[in-house]
C-alpha cells in the first residue's frame, strides 16, 4: 500500500510507515540536501559562509535555535524557510486540534478514541505548509495565546475544571509536530517566558492551577535584537539556557550581495508598455548608499539600517524613472543620477537619526548619496583619463541636465563635449539613448564630486560648468 493512501491507523501500520520526531525529520531532509549539493535555504543571499553552516550544525544536533540580529537581516525569512526541510506531509489523527501522532496521541480526546476504536481511527495527511506557527511577542501576550486556557463554554456544558477536555489549546500545542517561531522574544513578559520553560524541557504545563502533561513535538525557533537580548536582560537566564544554538545574523558583507537582495525582493509589475533597464553602476550606487548609512555617525547604528532600505530606495528610483517616461512619452525606463534625490523620503523613513538639528536629515542623506556616487565613480574611472572632458568645461562649456529632460537631448550633449563619448562608451550603454542619458549624468556628477567641475542647482535643473 502507498503510504499516502492510508486512511486509518491500521492501514498506516500495514504500510510500515515510521513516524519520526520533527527534529529527526528535518535532520534527515537536511542530510539529503547536503548530499545532493542543493541550496539549504533557497533565496537567502550572503549567509552561505557564515550563518548557514551554523544553522546546519544546529539542525544536525537537534537544537532549538534563536536568531540574533538587527532588523532587516532576514531572520524571519530564514525561520519560515525552515518549513522546506519538513516532509511533504505527515499523518495525524483526523479532527485533532494538536496534530496528534497516530501511534502516540497526546491529547485526552485522541487517547480516548484510540482506546475505544483502536486501528479503525481515521487519519489525514497534514501538508508541510500547515505545520508552521508564528507569534510576534508583545508585552500583552498571554499564556492563553501561546499554551492554552480553560474554555468557559466547555465548563458551562457540565465538564469539571480538572477535566483536560476543558482546555482550549494555544498556538504552540496547535503547532505540535511542526515548527513554531516567537519573533522578538525579549518583548515577551517574564511570567510568560517562565511558561515556555516547561514546554521546552519538562514537556508539561500548568493552566489555571492544575498540571497536565503535554509532551509536544515542536521545533522552537526565536528571533531577537542583540540590544534587547544581551544588554537589557529581558530574556530570563533559564529560558536562554534552553535554546541550544544562538546564531548571529548580519547585513550583506559585499555590494554584490546587497544588489542581489535588491533585485530579488523589489516589487515587480507587469508594465508591457515599458522596458526597464538599470545600469549596473546605478544598482551599485543604491547599494552603496545603504552601506555608507551603516557607517554614518549621524545615524543610530544600534537600530541598524535594514536591507529593506536598499530595496525601497531601488523601488523609488525606478518609480521616478517610470514617471518621467510616462510624461515624456518614452518607452524605455532608465533611472538617472538626477533621480537619486527621490530616494530621500524613502531612506528617511528607514533610519533613525542620532541627535541632529531639525531639518538636517535631508543634508545627511544627500551627503550619503554623494558619497555613494563618488565611491562607485572612482571604481569605474580614473579622473586623469577624463581630462579632455574637463578641458572643454574650463574653456567655457556648460551643460544642463534634469530628471525631466528627454533622453534624446543627452545624445546632443555627447556630441558637443569632446571626450565625453569615450567616457560614456566605457560604461557600455549600447544604442539605447535612455541608458546613454544615465551614463552622461554619471560622468558629469563624478567629475563634480572629484572637484573637477562646478555644479549649480536651480529650479529642478542642474548645470555643470568649469
């Protein structure tokens, strides 16, 4: 008999199906992935040499895990991805609130059914996506939310308070034989943390003064911010001791990883009327803005600068490029340097500024943008090689650009300034005039930031001169 065709406990026994614990199940599937050289957590970028090996060790040793890291370091995403290490489906007793193991039921209702009906008890197959539970820890979270509470309706129906059947199970028991995550664990009140101790170690719990055995099979994972976890002492020591592995996450350690996350996560729309192209150096600038923000003394580093800042900045840049294309009737959507100021509202909402004067936030962000453009430009060019362009401006040439200037106008600028065509060609824009427009602005702004050209901003337009 095919295992998944089993409909009763008896048929399951005949199929020789072996029920294993969640930890053993995840461990077995992880070993298969390692042997087959498959990605352990698809879609997680930049942790291959740091976080992932620690995670593999924790799962291989069957340890509960706490992920420690600032906001926007993919903690929740990694935790939710662990579901992929579960089997496609497992058998549970039909109608059970806590997904009981057909061979070893936990709740009294299922024990009574098995005692009465034996192998005739029906089972169903629970898919992996229904074996994950999650709770954001808040100060008002209760034992009832996580573990359970006496159901007054069942008491009113005539059951005794001491009857186990009066219990309304909470989130953790309802995730029995699965993975349960508590996000921001330090925000959980200490009295609730104490309740977790018994679940994790002794496998029993007290509800309304009476004690019940609750030998749950749950893989417990938590996330926390290092500031809360280590400095404020908001996790009680015995609970911290119950977690087997403490895994430290981090922000992307290279521009390549930051760009990879941006491209993977930004919101996409099906705009068939428009062709979006983003030059590699512009992606690098967006990533560099975030990386500079993570080192800025004007930005609170304890709260961190999330990767979501890069993603949102990227989306804002594309949005302004699209807005320009719509208004000018152009089909090609290509962001430019002149679009970068439009990331200011996005970034301002993603960071916490240290003590600064009112109204200085925009100046701080503008400085970050300029620093990013300068850093990326100097990776692409040697300023000495652009001396011919600088000479043109010293001789009286001036150029005006803006985020509303049609792309075809930049082709004229290239022809007017000797040496500019060769500089633009180094960026490999091809024949696309919108990409050429981006390259022209990048070269001119890079020369300005290297103090080779002057720049004036008037009424939304930017003039470069000698």
